[in-house]
């Protein structure tokens, strides 16, 4: 009888907690090319060109340092972890993304033409360009 109670408790916890959150990688076709890289003191500076096809997104992520980007072509729709669109950036516009796990976000190309970004990453030396994060529960992703 005790064994059955343990099984029921385990199953109930799985139902109540749900599956483990999974990181969300970029959609197929999203590419990035490093144009320039330098390390100054304890900071890595990386200039990167990012291409996002129509209908695609970056996947949910955050950065260990700030990122400053310019939209070279297309339109970027930017969403925060509350699933709210916190900006729409057209060609020629700039965006600044703050650092840290409290700033999980996704960039999406909701347009019909390719989106091209030029991004400058200002990161602690040795940090990845982005840290994957799970979808916070947004239905559009």
C-alpha cells in the first residue's frame, strides 16, 4: 500500500509541476557572422551581423553584458519575458538590450523580407554571445 502512495505522489508532482522548461534555440535560417572582435581589459567586444528570415526568431535568451544593435534591413519585433512586445524597430533604428537573466527576450521578424541586424556585444571576457532561456509561456512562439 505504501508503494502505491509513493507512485501516486510522484505522478501528482509531475502533473502539478509539469515538464522541465526547455531552452529555445533560434529558428532555422537564423545566422550570425562575427565581423570584428577585440578584448580590452576584462571586456570582449564583438560586432556581429545577424540575418533573420521572414517569420523566424532568435529564440528566447539573455546576454551577460549589454548589446547595442542597428536594424540594417527589415523590421525587428522585440518581446520581453511578459510576452509583451516592447518595441518595433525598422531599418535605420537602434536598440539597446540590457544584460542579465532578468532581461530574457526574443527578437522576431514578422515581416515579409529578411531582417538584418548589426549588433555590438559588450561582454565579460569569455562570456557566450547569448544565454539560452526557456519560453516564458508566450503562445506566439
